[in-house]
């Protein structure tokens, strides 16, 4: 496929080459579509397809596609919700707190605040340890300081990073952070919010829930927080906070054993209310749960934003060419890299 086509992104029309991915096409016209992995795994680059010639390359969901995979076939228009530009900062571990069961709260004091949207994630590298993806959240009483990132991490005995929590990773440990990334963030809207999590998928869900109650109090909230092991139902204080702030429909559930009341026994999916077109669903946690929630929402005509938590072995590194654009590392040579270099010069962005 050859020739030129017009691509309109959030109202701005540019000329691009047919056959390019939407990310490449945007870059050729000086537009950066939010992105992370560029392999179709993270979902950060999901955009709305409004009209025209786009091959979604198997990534279409409810009129959206992944811009890193979808290709421009003819004149087309897309849009995406504005979100903060990825940045990098450093910091120190300030606190390591046991929340219950296998769950640990890490409080990081950062040099520069990270302007994330509720539901997004950041990449965190504790000194001497590999980088991991975590969703910033709030303390279980609903607060955080502007210069803090608060993480909920499940400690695993064989986890390269998590097994070091409280040992190699202690207060005073240096940290590098970059982000934010991710597309499953809270949007403005109407209608009920249905929030579903498993395990530490509660971290982004808790962030979304608090932001919704404080910023969109007209929207009813139905929240389901679950874990396999009832000892990992660390979110009880958060559920109490929501009850005090007008959330009447909240379910705690454990699927592996009978939990202490008022928590209930069963999988999160068992407590999902009937969905309708007026609902917006957020699902975070185990990939199989997320896929099931997405299917149910799609069949009901409800909007759905999802963040499946992949095990660390399934996490894919950020493409170095994208990292270079944001001043985060050395890139490999590629056509996209060349576009990024040219765009960096145009925008006056420093190169690493």
C-alpha cells in the first residue's frame, strides 16, 4: 500500500503515508498518541475510530483500536482522551507498611510529582531491582500527599522484587519512576460506575472510586473487591470510607475460603450486578476476570475500561525508541525512531 492520506487526530488534520500504524502516522505530523509497549499488550494507545480507512489489525473493541497495531488505509479520523505526558523522576522509599496477608503498602516520596489520572500505572525501579508496573493509589483512609506515590504490592516468595519488600527494599531506598501510562483511567461522564477488582487490582479501582466520589458525586458507584485468599482482603478500611461517602453497594469477596463477614464467599464475577447501556465498568486485576467482565459488558452494551495485571514474566519492556523521545534511554535505530528524533528537534525536546 502506498500513497498519502489525511488523518485527523483530536480535530487536527495531518498528511501521512498509507500503511503506517496510527502511531507512526501521528508522529509524521507532529502528534504523539499516548503509548507504552507498542506491541499491543498494554492498551495505552487505544483510540476511538470515528471514521474512514483504518485496518484495526484485530484490535477493534467497541469502535476503538490500538494505534500501535492499526494501520492507515485511507482518510480517517480518530480521537483519544487527553492525558498527562509521560515523565521521569526519582525518589526514596519513605514507608513500608503491612496491610494484611501478603499485601504491602509502599510509600515513595518523589522529587517531582507524577501527574497521573486515577487508574493509570507507572513504571518503578527500586535501586538494584528490575523495573515493574504499579498503579499509584491512595492510603486506605483516602488521602495522599502531592509528593507521594502509594503502591499496593502483593509479596510473593519467589518474586524478584516483591520478596525484597521490607528487606532489600526499605525506607531510604532510591527509586526511579516513569509514567504515567495506561488507558483504564476515570473519565467524566454520567450513569453508574461499576468497579471490579481482584487482588491488588484494587489499587487503581480505589483511586478511581475516591476520585469519582469527590469529583463526580452524582454518579452511583457499585464496587466489588475480591481476593482468592481471604487474608488478602486488605481493603476493608477503604470500603468503610466509601460507605461513609455515600456508596451503598460494596461487596468484599474471597473465592478460596470463607472470609469473615461482611465479606462473602465467591468469585468477583458472581456479584456483578445486571449491566445496561448507561453503565461504565472498570475492571482491574487477574486477566481471566478482566476478560470475562469485558465480555459481559460488551454483551450488555456498557462501556468498559480494563487493566489486566500480567505477571512480571509477561510484562514487556517499553520500546526504546519511544523512551528516547521522552528522554528515558538510548533507542535502537528504526523508522519510528527517526520520526521521533525529527519530532524531538521540532519541539525542542532534549535528547539523551
